[in-house]
C-alpha cells in the first residue's frame, strides 16, 4: 500500500516509516523542514512538504494515498494544549474527508493517559480528559464518525512512556530533572502506575493496524501495564547515584514542570484486546530494563 505519514520524522513516526518500508509498503512522509525532507529521503520514503496547518496539502496527499498514518501533533503549542488539539482535529477531519468511501486505512496516534477511577484502562474503557496525554479525544470522536463513512479507522493509544534509545520525552525529562536537582523524586508514596512501551513495538502496532485493524477500533500500544513511579525513580537514582525521595504530590509540578501532573497520576492500561485482535506481541525491553541499559544516562541522551 501507499501510505501517507504525518509526523514522519518524529519519535514514533520515524519508526513507523521504517516499519512500513520494511514490510514492503510505499511511504510518503510529511516534512516541514529541509532536514526532515532529507531524513525521509535517506530512509527511502517520498517527501511531501507542509505541516498540519496546510490543509490543502493534507487533503491532496491523503487522496493520493491508499491510507494514512497520523502521528504528528503541534508540540510547539503545548503551552496552549487546546490550540494544538483544535489543529489536530482539523487535520484529522481534512484527511478523513479525503479518504471517505475508499475503505482505506486511517490510523492516528492518541494517548492512554486517561482512565476511570484508577482502574486499568482497556480499549473499551470510557475515557475522560486528563490534560495533554488525552488531548486527542476530539480527534478520536471524529475517527469513530469516519468509520461510518467508509474509512477503516483505528486509533493507537500510546502510553506516557514510549521509551527507547534517543528518547527526548517524559522519561528523559525525569532523568534530566534528577540530574539537575540532585535527587530522584517521586510523588507521594510512589504507588501510582505508568504504562509503557518501547517505541519500536509501538511502531509495529501502527503497521499492523494499517494492514488489518477493523474499522472503528481503539488499540493500546502497551507493554508494561503499570510501573510504579517509585520504581522508575529508584532506577534513575541508582544510575545517577543520587538520593531517591518522596515529595508531596502538590509539589510535583513545581519539581518536575508540566509532566509533574502526569507523573502523579495513576494511569495503568491493558493491551489484552489489542494483542488478541492483531496478534501484536511486544518483543523489546520493558521500561525498567531499558533504563538499566544505560543509554538514558549518557551526556547526549540527558540533554
């Protein structure tokens, strides 16, 4: 299949591009810079220049493809998450309209950072807004509507910790904060849980969704169902040789920045149904094992 990929040089999207190409698909990647365009060309993908605000580009690229994988998000608007969420919804609606009636796959990224009362979230759990990790809920709703219009839609929900070598996301921020403050902290008793997945396992799930997901399906890219955050902090503290301490939950945002709210939440999530539906089996290291591999603590990774 010929697949148009947004966010094609991002943390998850670049791995999705490689997985799709490795499985024999053609890939057209959205690039908003010369550097991104060069990276896509090197990977073996075609390039379409533009960004999420270029709706005409998104429309025409989706119409010319057999399907779409949408992993891009306007992270430069994270200080105003509603602006980023509205831009994402416009992009989803625009590309979905181009695919209407085609029966082609349309797969978007979302987050598992939503749950009901601390229970383990499944693919069928009703979701509620929980800040940045669940900012794409309006886009999810748009995907369910598109499934009724002849688009084979699916949503891949990614946990807060999509880890791996080269990660600059939440886990890397935790490491950097511990290094800068000289203490590896966790909120409260640290029993609240983070789900996690290696980004290469997540990328394979996107490809399986392109190939085989049923219309209107929510999928969970979850390997570790829920790692207690005190264990994450302890592993970081051991590698940095700094003390590991509890801090009051109300101080988490002051200590960690905006991720403090996420690091204080109890967000366990299951992928039991996803594994059954698509025979997806994670094979890469879990979060704690990936931390123990040491790459998060090199000078380059800690920036």
